[in-house]
């Protein structure tokens, strides 16, 4: 099969369109013929070894010294089951599915095997393969941090980086929980985030949002633009600063007892669960979660998609189409 291989860390030009062995499903696995996948900020970071501040030396022994240990990047897919292991009971060839191998990656390929009890769910009818293939990276991260931060009805939530893959999911899902959302983004994305459910929008280029002490129950930072020191004064008592794009200093701030008046910092990798995938499929099927797809690229043009994601300016997600019909 064809796959996009990242043999070493570097710019988008290191990616190679190669023939690799076709995977065979294990007894408990389904093999998905990939219709669409995505290039996420995670793929871009991994390809470039652009790890959050302070984490490079910690990450490389696990993820690979000179290049990714898993050379086929890609965290999420949507496609059609084309083969199943002997023990599989829930899926049959021909089923349309979405899957989120997440940190295990390996999705930038024509086929990807996934355990039937793993991060896979039927694709919602009415959702294109391209949209289904972009639900999980941002969506699963948003679900994880909304749960850990216990976002509740009436909470005033500031989402910094509201127009990205994680931010656009967060705005919608926090709003669905009954929170009041203030979104931070640039002026060109103001209408988008309002449409997703933000009641107030702050343009970070023209407005200093650090001058509003005690305004929020929860601050979610996906752009890496403010630190714990900036965020804590903006929180109400028992407020939570969720540093999704955190480097080592914010992660260290999570250790120990809550700070003054119960304020605390939440950071670290999001937990990826099979339940998230089914939850996201259900939320999309019911119209609560609308995937924001910035644009799509052909499989053999994936380097151009990486170059765009590298800019840090994408809106929502970028889809990769292995079959033109995936656009839907
Ligand atoms: N902890 C975890 O487990 C976890 C999981 C997933 C992702 N992450 C991290 O979370 C971060 C966000 O991921 P993502 O996929 O959502 O990124 P993304 O889609 O690439 O984010 C792009 C968006 O960020 C906005 N942006 C850029 N600079 C900004 C600023 N200073 N203030 C506000 N918005 C800004 C851009 O809007 P404008 O063009 O309008 O500026 C753009 O829409 C990444 O650092 C990623 O590594 C962490």
C-alpha cells in the first residue's frame, strides 16, 4: 500500500510517498480502507520535533531521537472496513467507520488496522468521510480537558485559540454544557467562533484580555500565548487554568496543592479513550458538534498540508482525501 513516511525530523520536504507492507488485521482487529485522514498540529509538531518548551529532551527517548519511532504519522481516519479478524463481531466489511489511533499514529496510509474494542465507531450517516476524519484530534482533547476541569453550566470560560482544531471543538462542547464562552481569536475568525457558540469575542491583536481580574471560572489556553502567572489573576476562586499547549513550566505548576483561593492549573497530555470516539460520533450525529474543515488536500500533496498547518493559522482542521468521494 502507499503511505506517507517521515524518515527523519524536519520540514514538510522530509515526507516521502512510499510503498510499505499492507497490514493484516489481527484476530480482534478490523482493517480500514482509508477514505480520509487529517494533518493536525500534532503531526506538524511530530514531523518537526517541535516539542513544547522544556519537553524536547524528555520526548526524544520515547518518540525517537532523529526521527519519529512511528514513521507514518496521522492520528485519525475515516473509511470503510475492508477485512476483519476471525474474532471480530461488531464490524463487517463495507461498514463506514471513523477511528482515532491518536498517539499511536499510522493513519497517513491507505489502510490502518484498529482493534474492534479500540478507538473506532461507526461513521455518522450524513457526515462526509472528510468531516468524520477530522472530529477526533480536537474533539477528544476538548472532551478530556472539559471533564478534568469539570466545566459546568453557568461557568464563564475563556477559550484562547478558539478557532483551531482544539479550540473550535472546545467552544461547541463547553457551550453544550451550558457554559458562557468568551473566545480569543483574530478578527478574521470572529464570525466563525460566534457561529460555534461564543457569546463574546476578543481580538488578541487589538485587545489586552489580561486586564480583567477574576472574570473567569475556567481559562483554556490552546495557543500557548499566556502563562500560569498571567492566567491565575484572571480566575475566580476555585478557577481552573487549562494549559493545553503547555510546556514544562506550566506542567510543573500542576504539582502540589491548589493555589490561593483554590485556583489550580491543569496540563499534560489528554487521555485518548475508545469512549471519546463513540461520544464524538454521537455528538456529530446529533448536530451538537460541527467539524470545522479549513480545506482539503490530495494524499500525494500532504507536504503542502503540513506546510499550511505549520503556519499555526488554520481554522479547525485540514483534511487529506485518499478518495475524492470522501469530500461528500
Ligand atoms: N495536551 C494535549 O494533549 C494536546 C492535545 C492536542 C493538541 N495540543 C496542543 O494544543 C495546541 C492547539 O492545537 P490545535 O490543533 O488546536 O492548533 P491549531 O489548529 O493549529 O491552532 C490554530 C489556531 O490558533 C489560532 N492562534 C494562533 N495564535 C494565536 C494567539 N496568539 N491567540 C489566539 N489564537 C491564536 C489561529 O487563529 P488566528 O489565525 O486567528 O490567529 C488558528 O486558528 C497545540 O499546541 C497542540 O500541540 C495539546
